[in-house]
């Protein structure tokens, strides 16, 4: 309970990121049905494959994003962590829908989420170093 009361924006940003991942999975399920790609197959219609890769890419980034988000919140600021976390989720949403439309359209959204991740990671590192050096 303490983490939620002290870091409400980071907690909400975490739930938002999880909702984005859930949506990506739901879109894959819909694409499986629409393009008749039965599990466990992961190839078929190119539209299905784009939806699947977009979802997998979100999954691949979650173990990088979530620790960086929380370490940033703990070492720097809940407000900034929450803001950056929401921006990451928005970039990921853009990525999912751009990739579904055409793979070559995903680049700007990938870059946006990468910039947010780097900011979180650097901020987390600075927060950790500040505590380590200062105390």
C-alpha cells in the first residue's frame, strides 16, 4: 500500500503499460480470427504477422521499461516517472497501430519510446549514484 500512496502516478503508468500490452495481445487474437491463423502458428497473412510482431515487441521491452520506470520513481520523482511512463505507453500505442498499418511506419514511435526509456534509465542511474555517493 505504501508504494501506491507514495508513487500513485508511477503505479498508474504501470497499469497503463500493462493495459497497452493487453490490448496488443487482444489485437493478435482478433487478427488470428480474422486471418484464420490457428495457434500455435505465428506466420500467415502479413497483417497477422505485423500484429504479432508488434505485440512481441511490446513484450520484449516490458522487462526493460518497468524496472527503469520504478527505479526512476524511487530515485528521482513520482511525477516525472508517471509522465514519462504515460509517454512510453502512448508511443507504444502508436507503434502498435502504425506497425499494423505498415511495418515501415513504426519507426517514429519506436524512436519515441526509446528516448523515453533512455531518459528513465539515465535518471534511475543518477538517482542510484546520488544515494550511493551521498550516503
